[in-house]
């Protein structure tokens, strides 16, 4: 079984404001594990740090601190080691047109990783493997598709080519960075079902980055909710999405359209109330830590308390469900006392 473990991963970028260097904490002390046959969803609004995590796992961005382990072995540096690692961990990018070179054919995009990662020894073997990849992602006839350029394909076809390219090195971990957000609504489910089928066939470990709670619940076994670089809630996808604990997750859920609702609303009541708590304002969205080290969400939280000015640990909501919120301090303590009590 493949296991990609992330421990205390952080990333700080340096921005410039009026000539001053200003640190921007994009990812803050994130830990999780990807395992074969399972999908973990990383959910949050734009700018929460989801894609930065995926790019660090793909070794496209260097972490500031923390550790990534593949099957218990730290991921090494160096060109050759990273190249071997990328044969095991592959990424599907958000924009299928920008991620494909417009001057090369579909066949070139697939033959190149086959040769780079020594999957095919010669051109005839690469040609046969390329046709097999196109068939796996339902692009046929393969001979015709291989000769086309990206601009000759639809958005869905381009994303299928990108998925086939990710499969070429025969990876064991697949990082899907919002793979359907740039596609027409009518074909999004087809692409997600394709990724789900490939996961089952190849026993892949999948990280699914999304802002869509509904698809996260449908395709993932576990879900983590991110806010300004921190994981504020994690657990099984049903627990996190159907029984959200953190106020931010609750607001995300309330903002999602409900097809069973009798009347459409443009601003859910709870979401409209966010930011009107004791701390006032809409909150600092810069990505910098709060000056006092307190809860990053408190300026938008309808439940903000004085204790929220203190650094927030991760509390256990139940056995497999956690939230970074002071509202669950008593529940966490009760669970700890119950665990320590004699049988």
C-alpha cells in the first residue's frame, strides 16, 4: 500500500508592500496522509492555500518547513531524485489548456513522459502505450486523437489528455487540483467519474482539491477544510459536510445552493451575519497571522468570544472528527476524561 504522509507542512512567500518585504503565510502547519484506494478532499475558498499544498506535494514549490514522506521515506532533493519521485506522484492541473503546450500534438504530450520515466523502451512501444492511455480516458479513435493539437479539442477532451499524461509514468499518487472547475457543467461529472474509475483500477491515492462541498462528499472518503492556510476541520466527508463543526465550514455549507429549497436566496442568513461578531469588520484576508496569534476566522465568525484571541489548538469533536475552534474545548475535555476513566 502506498502512503504519502505530510507532517507540519508550511509555506511562506515574500511579498512587497511599498518597498517593504512582507511575509505571506500561505500554508500553516498542515499534516495529513494519502493512502492507496482513498480520496482526500481539500476544501476551501480561493486563496486558502489548497493549490499551494498540491504544488508542494508535486515538488513544484519548495516547502518552508515540514516534511513529506513517501512510504515512510523522506522525499529527497536533487534533480534525479525529484524526477523519480514525480514518476510516483503526478498532478492534474486546473486549466487543461494552459497545462498543454499548444505547439505539440496530443501524441507528443503522451510519448514524452513515457520515455522520460522509462515506461516505454523505444518509439513503437511508446506508440502502443500512448494508444492505450487514450483508450483509458475514452478518447477514440486513438490514432486520430494522437495527431490533434490542443486547440482542436474541447475543454473536456483536453482535460482527458492531461489525465492520460498524468497516468503515463504509472503513478501511485494523483494530485487533482480543481480538475473540473474550468469545464462546462455538463461534463464535470464525467471527468470526476473517470478519475474515480482510474483510482479503483490502479489503486491510486488521490488528493482532490476543490471548493465544491457536494463533489467533495461524493468522491472523497475524508475531507479537510482550509481557511487562510490552516486546516480548520477534518474528518470523514459525511461528518465534515453533513455535520460541519467549525463556523467557517458551516458558512460554506449554508452558502451552497440547495436544489430542494422552496425559495432562492442570494445571501444565506448566517453568511450575511459573518463579520458582525464582537471583533467587528470583515476580517483580515491578507493571509498574515492575527497579531495576537488568535483564531484567524474570528473577525468573520458569528460565535466569536474573548478566548478566540488566544492561539487555537485542534479539538476532537468525536473519535474521527476534529475542529480548530474553541467551541469544542468542553467536548474535547469530556472525551479525554472518558478515555482516562477506569473500565
